[in-house]
């Protein structure tokens, strides 16, 4: 398989939220990643055959985007191209420390998470990740009193699973459908000496049987809506779910789906730069 970059020129009438929704649509259709550039052009990355790249380009065109180009590119670690990911991040009592290699010997305290920036999403710099980390930090005194069973849905780099394992010293089931992300997560779990508590895998959510009482999910809001029946199936009574990756455009849809259709209760909400993080409880 090859990597392709699809460069798109969306209509000038699209709002920022509509651009986010378009990126979500492309991701759900198979894109490995999307970025919105300063000039509003969208770069969409595809790992597959040329036919797959052309299919996504056609989908974008049907959504009102001009297709500027479809170009093969070298497989790269996109996260490592951004200088920002090398800066430490504080989130409540937790700290994220980006490092370069899996044998990094930097001494850290128990609340510091080492992360190798890779192709798995989650270095703590994006508000969606940071808000979940902050919520875990704030709620740790109460949650630590419970016999937690923890599920990290869409683990990416493994950052949330690592945070939960560090804070609560409990096993975490961490899954992602992207094998590149799982490779990154496995390295990060080992780097933090937590392989005895976390085993990242590509197990589909439909195949999981054991329910949980703490669920973490940093996914696009549209995906959270689609997965609501499965998330609810895997939630024990009293389960707390902390979900992020939700734009203003789909915030009501996510909350209404879980509260009105599946019986969850909205317990808390954070927002930053147009992104929302909700904490829900299943009675």
C-alpha cells in the first residue's frame, strides 16, 4: 500500500464547524488523517491503493469540495513533523512528557506520562485529549474508591489508557481500529512500564463482552453517536463515560443520543476552542 495526499479546496461558504464535519466524513470513509491548512485547504491522507484515494476524492467532490490534486507521498510520522508535540503538557495533576525513543531514561514522577509522538493520535496538546486528562485528574479521589474496570475506546497513542492505569493502578482494555496507532500505543505502554496492566489491540468493540464502569473515548462526535448502542451495552450500572472529540456542531446530537435514547445522565461538561468533553453517568 502507498500513502496519498488529497488536497481539497472547500467552498468559501463552509463554516469552521462544517469543515470539521467534512473532515469527520472523510475519516469515517477511510482517511487516515485530515488537516485544515491556514488557507482553509484540506489535506486528506490515505493509506491504500490509488483507487481508494480516488474514491475519497470523489466523495469530497460530492460534498462540494474542489479536488486540487491527488499525490503519492512517502510514509511519514506526521506527528513528528510538528514542533509543538515536543513541548510538555500539564493537565491537572498529570503531565505529559514527549520523548524520542522507547528506551528514554528520563526520570519521572508517578503522574508523568511519557509519550513517543507517533501515528497514534494523542500527545496531550489537543484540547480533546487534555480535557479528558483534566477530568481524570479532578475525579481521581472519588474514582479511586471504586473497583474500576476501564475501557479506552479509540486509544490512539495509548495516552488515556496510560493515564488511567497510572492514576488508578487498574487494568485497562484499550482498542483502536488503526494498526499504526496500536503499534505506537504498545511502545508507549512499555515506555511507561504498564504492559502488565494495558494490552492495546485492534479488537472490534462488537467483540468485547466484559462490561466496564469507566469508559474513556476521544473520538469524533459523529462516531460517538454511531457507537452509542455498543458503548451502552458495555457499561455497568453506575458507569462513568468521559467523551471528547465533540465539535459544537454535533454536541447536542451526542448528548441527546446518550441521554434521551440510551438513558445516560449528563454529569459535567468542558469546552475549549470549540471542542467539547462530556462526562456521562449510566444510572
